[in-house]
C-alpha cells in the first residue's frame, strides 16, 4: 500500500490518538485538528491525500466543513466519521463532496480496506497527472501491465522494436488499442521528442488523402488556395501512423511504397522531389493477405509494411486485464471530472468480467466515462452501466472466454444466494465452512 498523508479532524482527543496510531502503524503520515478552523489552516500548510472528518466537531458540523475543504483542496479525499450514521447523513455527505463514511465504534477491517482502496486510487491519480515536461496527460490505457501472456508478448515485442527504425504493422480488432500502442512505440523510441502524426485512411477521399499525406502546392487543384506541406513533412524526425492501412486507396499505395523504400516523395502539383526522415507505423483490423489475393492491396507494399507484425488480442481474450484496466480508466476519468470515485461494486465488476466486450477497450472506455459522469457516490454500481451490459449479467456459460476464478466466483455467489446457511452452501460446494468463509472474504461477498 502507498503511504498517504492523512489529516484527522475530530474534537475528541482519544479518537484522534486511536486513529493516528492505527494509520501510522500502516505506514501513513498523520496530522490532527480538533475544529474546522485549525483543519483548514493545517490543510493550507501541508498537502494531504485524505481527511477523516468527524460529523460533530463540538458546536460545529463536519458536514459544513466538507464543501469548504473540497473546494479549497480538490485533490483531497474526504471521509466522514460519525457515531450518528444514517442513510440521510451519508447521502448528504456525498452531495457535499465526501468520498465515503465510516461509523463509530470503528470496524478496523473495514477502515483498513477503505484506506487501501483510497491509497490505490491516489497512486493511480499521481501516475495520470499531466507531465510537467509535455503538459499532456498520459493515456489511461497505457497505465497497466498486462497479466495475459498474449498481451505481454505484444507489449514485449513493442518495447523491443521501439528502439529500431523498422516499419511496424499492428493488427487487431477495432477498439483493441492499436493507436495507443503505436503512440507508445513512438514514445519509447529515439524519436520521442519528434512529432507523432496520424493518417486515418478510411475517412478521406483519394484526392484529399494524397494531399493530406504528401502535401500540395497552391493551385494544384480547385480549392488549393495556399501551399500545404503535408503530414510527411510535418512529421520530420518523428513518426507517422497509418490507421486502418487496409483502406488506403490503390492509387496511393505505390507512392507510399516508394516513400518507405527511398524516403522520397513529391507534393501534389509539384515536380520537385523531397526527402523526409519519418518512421512508419501502420495498423489494420482487416485481413491484408486476403486483400492482396483480391487485388485490393499491393503485395509489395504488404511485405514492406509487414516487417515486424504485432498482434493485439481482443479484450475478451484478456479477462485478467479487464478489472485493472477498468480501474485505471476510472482514475483517469475521475481526475478529468474532478470526482473521487474509488471503485466499482462487486456486482458491477462481475458484469465486467462476464461481458464479451465486442467493442473492446474503446467500449470499456466509453462505459466507464459515462458512469463517472453520472456517478454521485464513491462506487460505481450496476444502475450506472448501460442496459446492454446489465442484460448480459447472467449470461456467463461454461466455455465462455473467462478465467476459472471468475467462474468460481459467480458459482459461489449463486450458491450463497440460494441457500439458507453457510453450512448448506459449503456442503453443496464440497468445501468446509472455514474455506468458504475465507473465499467470501477474498471475494468481498457479504
């Protein structure tokens, strides 16, 4: 667990001491305050990751302090601690900017779990903070290391080829992150300080695509009112990425082949031959071999592009990556929307694991961005997921592309829900009660 800077705000000295000792034993740094004024002063002097705010601060209300702290210190997570917890106070605390709440007397196991969740979220937020050098936020999908062998092989190959000047062909279904991987290869290469340009082959007509790629001179065609240097010239010293190269018009393919082989080209309407130092990365979700057989793609260009092919698996083929990727996207969009959403409910995660994700990472990204925008609590629950996902929540079958752990979890949940006692559930599952109790704790099943 990452170390947090924690501010404990409570008017009872014994509570401050008890919580302080507990937090410090977990490796966190702790400061304390007994009232609203001293809390605001302390938070102004030091940067805190988390504040634990008592609901009753003598004659003051901790609920009144929450919006002041949330506005002044938007990065700080706020958790209400109270002996007077009701659904109404919890909802009101969330409305005013609190991340969560916990009751007195403390359940230290629950407190430990909540702090670990907040620490994990804070660590992810720090990794997603805009770079001071580039001023650009990192892409959320690149913030995890894959747990799946097929994706690990793809990432390992990308790291190896990044140091070279070889042409790279990234293959995979739509939404699997081909553009993200291409940008990652560029950032790991010696060209990282140079520009990274993208040509989307399906979106432009042949004439516009040729002009966009190679440039044109004034008067080259109707509407060419000024010179356009083109994307190749703009990417000098950097990388040019061709998205969906399989849709590149046949008339442009020999010109691209010539540029890859000789680094030479001419602008539209100009006879002057130019040179450029640009690395080429391409991606496709189509079968280029079939396109070659059908005459839609030049064989010589295919072989020039297919120097180092990298296959990206679909998200359904990466079940162990779904949860960490979802959490990374959650941290990204929470930071974008200035919210402190710490995770997903168990049922929402179960749906994520069993859903086939036909739109791959792009679909997951859209689902989580929508949920973050709509969420006003500390966890994203099933009601914030699109109907298309909720309709699939009971559709997991033997043979689906999921891990044994997911099948075991869903089976245990179903048996527990349909039995009257832990002993009855353990008997059906063929394990003893102690083992079932441990599995429930591991899976977070109430």
